[in-house]
């Protein structure tokens, strides 16, 4: 599934919000860069994901409880997990890619086997396994999200040699798409569900 990213200039009388590296949040009416700031608007998507038509995803929050549960269990930001789910499968648990990746987090059969995922089309198993794999990528790349996402998409062996996002257009687009969606789910449309009590 392709999601076009659009960067738009700031319009008059808009408020923009940025999440700083130290965890604080900044607001401004004149952002220095729309790459770092997101329009503060609870009624619609921010410019960086402006081409993602949320009406296309009526069940956008359907898997939030599973996402929060897995993210909490493996120490991965649930907003990042949800962004990967949307970018990978469009929230379709039965999605299959041309290369044979399956389920919500598009696990390749050999990766699913390594993760002890017996049914990639089971949302709970796929999100659990995909989040574990994402946690593994974050560990390999010392918490660097961009490199971890590149590893998730292209495989860690394509990222390790130079420790940068490889010069693969699909992977570069994927990293930008997921990062934009992660910011959106953190700042504009926070994850709505919490994991159920055991």
C-alpha cells in the first residue's frame, strides 16, 4: 500500500506543535520547518500525512488494544507500532504482499517462523511478533528509529554496513512514511485504547 506524504507551508492563524527530543512539546504559529512541526488540529490529519484519507480506514483504532499491549510488553512506542501496521498493511489483517509478506505487520514466513508466529493472519500473533521484531531492530540499531525502520523494511544486513538508511527508494519512502504516521499518532490522533486487564 502506498501513502503519499505531502509537506505544505504554514498558513496564517494555524498553530503548530513539535515533540522535542527531551520529551517536551513546543507550540508556534510560525514553524521553522513543517518536517519538525505538525499542525495542531484534532479534526483532521496533519500536513505530513495529508494524503492519508482516514475515511479509507474506518477501523483505524480497531487494533489499538493489541498494539498498546505489545508495545508496552516489548518497550516499543505504541504510536510507532501503529504507524508500522498502517504503513505495512493498511490495517488489513489478511494482506499479502507480492513478496509473500503476510498480515498486519507483513511478516515474511521465515521471519514469522523465527518469531514463533504460527498464524500471521491472526492480528494478536502478528502484532506481537511484528512488535518483537521491531524491538529487535531498535536494539540492533541502538534505539535509532530511522535505522530500525530501514532494517524492518529492507533487512538489517542492508543497513548495518554503513549504518544509514540504504539508497533504496522504497525503503527511504517507507521510513519517511512511518515517521510521519508515528508523529501523527502521537500528537494529533493519540491511540485510544489501553490493553485489557489480564
